[in-house]
């Protein structure tokens, strides 16, 4: 499914990024290599040859990779790659010389992930009502049972003992009442004091009005929570006066107020001001609406999937949604309908009147420079408190960046990100830190450890065997002398405007970067996805580090979106540069500085698939030599499958 | 008498000026189309549909999606006819057939459902994709496309429709 990231020229005053790129877009859209057929055939031949090579030369390649330092040959190939990609851009300005990309089933079936949650087929979007109950993690999701595009939405359902090995269950809720006839949409779960569950969700009525409905497990003794009952008095909330009938959706988990009432918030908008309405209730059936809002921010548009929760200022565990007190800050998060970006802000919650004030109003929720959970493809996210292990866990919907024709052909669309723990960064106190749940380590199979020093302008193959399912943890250090030279050089000015998107990607070389890994690459690097750091001079002569993922050369195909994602990442004194990368077929998740900056990307190579997928380490800096110390694990599949009675009582599959 | 005449004339002139001012402020169609990148195309498409004059923004978007659907059907018919006339183009025509069927069977229904139900972002995705599929089809002919005029129409209508759908976000 094509995303809104400016595939075609559109003048939109709400989307300045697409405006500035609108001249480039026709070129990008028509960026097709001239001899695609030849490339495809030679690619396939290369795959066959390489498989043969791997089988016969495994040992020697590993040695070479581990000890390689800089070499002029590598430098030349790097330069060659950079030039080639520039050529490709200029040559492809003429649409008519370029051919469409024919996706075949081999390429498409490779795209399916091995350890990310996705249904067996068809379309999925928002995560719904995540919770832990009687030994099982439950995950519900917006699902289209009939097609690989959004529509006919029901609640899909799956369970897991460990947030990784999922078992598909039957559909939990369908549009069978007048108050959700046109859609059983996003909602959240709340645990009552007696441990019972209530679910609030948005229904699209038979008259297309967005209302909030109450549902609960039909049989609380069923750990699988297979059947759900809808409250006979639904809807429990309808759009209040002044709020549009179609601007009222995605109720949150409730939290207890100091008076003992429950409180929820629901996102909406008034003209272009994004708002969060606030309601109190004792029984989840009748509600009092506050006259004031939890929060509002002008010019941010509709707030979808609002989330509101406390984080500890000092501890690295999660907090139940009702926790409050002096040791706590509160996070408001909203999904911005206009930009498809999830923003959050940290602030102070005032329980007495149900309001919230941001610590830093200049990066308030929804403002373009506000913090994001993820600087790539990541939307409609939702957290829940995991009382099993005392964590707050974040789910995020990762849509496709390809064409809907490809989605229809391959028969599915969208995955979920790997669930992440969320805590306040106790060192900076200004941002959250996210990290893939520990349980993902159960998928780690064999590993290889590497220590490499790579000079400027080097690309080094990292021999790990198969490179489509990987967990990489790496530490980088720039040679001190090179750092000092750069730092003390007054002629180097602060690069205030540097950003991943405008920097020209991984081929744009600076004194101290970019350097990192190229994942999902083929042997000749004609397809590659660099995930990297770029160190530059910031304000007050301090060093500034940016973490990026460049998908612009990730595939020969041209009916996919290929952005360059990323952001500034805080690096504190004494910290080395660290990154973690999860590679799982068509999804790449990068985490910098322990999860201070995260980037999720969707990647659709045509050649760098199956046995032809390679991993490279690169240093594209002009002046700096970089030491990389890293470990690469092969990752097992999670074998997500339909639940069967055999699964009962099995803790997890290894 | 003369005074009465003069006052009547002045009243008429005032009424005429008021009417002119009101008319020049433009209909909803014109006001909406002003915010798109192709005013003339937008106005002509919307005026050509009887529902246009009484539609709100959602309704206008749905009219344009209907136009996309009509153009898709027309293009699919054209593609089918080309198999016989230009058999050497079979591969490109196959790809185009797939792409335009996606518009008809996936993009259009998705957009209609999304806009009717008030989650326009999925409508925007469907509309954008219609333009993408048309472009991909066009690219398959390596510069010798018999569908260029239809492709350009789809791209233009897709852009205008997207602009209107974005007003619903």
C-alpha cells in the first residue's frame, strides 16, 4: 500500500516536506534503471552463483571479513557505488525510458516476516486492547477479513506466553450491532479493582457516527478470552456538542483518580486544533464530560489513538496507568492524522482538574519538531501496563510502503513492530527510551562476534551466512585523534540544518560520518539499506550525532516509497555510540543509544533476498577511522500459527 | 417623482451589486477547487455531476472517486482492446491490467468506505495509490505507451482528489 509520503507531486500547505520535494518527486517516481530485465536475470544468476559460493567458501570469507581494515579496492567500490546511484538519479528523469517493475511471487513471498506479528493474510492496522490475563498476553488488532487493503474492519485476536510466539485465535468482535455496524474500531482495555476486564472501543454506527462502546469477556474463567459480550446499553458515549460525528474515536485505558472515579481520554479536533476530551465514570456505562480538555495544541489536526500514562522519574520499571505522585511524570501521545506521525510529550498531570501541561511547550504533542516514538514507519501505537513483569509495553502498527497492487498480489498488508518496553530516560529526563522486549532473545540462534577498525571510505562484507533474520548489537568509537582534529577545527562550522532526510543519505560524506551497517544488501551493493550514525558539529561547538536509515537504494523497484529516515540522538559524556538492528525480511528496526532514537523501515529488495542477502559494515567518513565492536545473531522464526489444543500449557516454542 | 425614481434606481443598483458580490464569492465547488492544484479540472469534474452542487467536502471527494472509477473502467476497456491491435505489447498490457484492476477492486472501494466512515486517511492512501498504479503501468511501455493520455488524466484526477481528501483530515 502506498503511503502518503509524497509519491506524486501535491501542493499541500499542510505538508511542507512534500512541497519542497515536489520537483524531485516526478524524478523519484520515474527512477527506474534502464535495463531492469537484464538486472533481474543477472540478479537471479547471481543468487544461484552465490548460493554455490557460500556453500563452498564459507570458512575463508569469514576470516577475510573479520580482519579486514581499509583497502583501496574497497574505497573504489564504495566510490563506485556512490557514483552509480547518482547516475541512476540523473538518468532516470525521463519516465518513458523506464520500465515498470514486475514483482514475481518469489520476491513477494520473501517479504513476509519471520518473527513480527502479522495475520496469516489480508490487511491489519491499529493494535487494540493489549493486556496480560491468566498467564497469556493478549493482542487484538484492526483486521480486514476480506482484502489486503483497509475495510470491513473487525477485531483480530492472538495470544502469546512471551510477546513473541503468537497463536492466532478466532476473531473477537465483528460489526453485528447497529452501533458498530460500520466498523469495530480501535479501543483499550482497563482492569477493574476486582481484576475483571472492561474494553472500550469505537464503533462506527449504521449512520456512520463514531461512538464509544463497552465490551467485556463473556467468560472470565477462559484464559483465552475467546468470546466477548457487548453491553446492551451501548453506545456509552456519543460525540458531544461541538465535536464532529466523525471526529470521536480511540478511547484510552482508564486510570483511577484520587476521588476513586475512573477517567478516560479520547482524541478529537476543533477546526485545526488537536484536542483530548476527558470523561469520568464509576461504572463505565455513564460518564461525566469535563468542560476542560486534558490538553490541546493548535494546528495539529485530528488526534487519533491518544495514549496517556505515567512514567517513573527514577526507576526503569513500568507503572500501572493509575499511578500518580511526585516521582512520576505523565506522557501524552497522539497519532497525527495529517502527517501519520506518532508524537509524544512529557509533562505534568493535574488530577484535581484533569489537565496536563508539557515540560517543553515548544515541542508539544503534534508540533512537527515534537519527539516521536519512531522516526520511520510507525503509527497508531498503544501502550499497556504488563502487570506480569512490571513493564509498560508499546505496540506500533507498521504499514507497507509498497503499492497496493503488490499487497493484493502477495495477499497481505502490514505488520506490528516488536513490542518495546518504554521508560523515561533517567539520564536526560527529556525523552523516553524504548527497547525490544527481552523475550526476543529466545529467538537468538548462533552468533558471531567481530572487532573491526575501518578507515575512511571503506565497505566491508560481514560474513554471517544468512542475513535476512538478524539481531545486531554494535558499539562504535571514532578514533580520538580524528575527533579532536574535527572538534578543534574552527573552520568547521556548526551544521544546524543537518537532518537525515536532507543530508543526501548514506553516500553524502562528512568528516565524521556516515558509518554503520548496510543491511539487506546484495553482493554488489546495488540494493542496500544503510543504518548509520553521522557525527557533526552542533551548537556551542559540541558534537551532534544523528541516527538514520536510508532506504533510497534499498530496492531496484520504483513502485515503493524509499525515504531516508532518522533523527538527532542524544549522546551523553562518556557514552560510546551504540546501535541495535533487528532485520526480519521486509522490516528493519534500528535503535540508537539504547533506544533513545528508534527507526522502523519497510524494505522491498528484488535481488538482496533469500541466500543473496548480505550484511556490510561501512565507514563513509572522509577523515575518521572508526572501531566497530559488534555481535550478530541469527534469529529463529517465531512460528506464529493458529492456536491448537496442543499449545495449551506449552510455555514457549524454541 | 424624480426623487422616487432615483431611489428606485439606486436600490436596484445596490441589489445588483450585492448579487454580483455574492455570486463572485463562488460556490462550494469553486471554493473547494481553489485549494487544489488544478482548479479548472476540479470544477469541470464536479460540475459534471448532478450531486456536485449540493455536496459537502466528503460528497465532493466521493464524486471524484467515482470519476477515478469511471476512468479506470475506461482504461481497462482500452487495455483489453489493445491486446488485439498491439499484440507485441502483451507484457506491458498484462501489468497494466493488473495495476488498473487494483485501482478498481482495492483503491476505489477502500477510498469510498474510508471517506464515508470518516477515516479519510485510508481514502488518501487509496487515491494516491491510483496515481501510482497508473504511473507504473505507463512506465512499462518504455516510452511508447498507447495509454499516455489516460495515464495523465488519472494522475491529475488523483492529485486533485487527494487535495480534497486531505481537507477532511
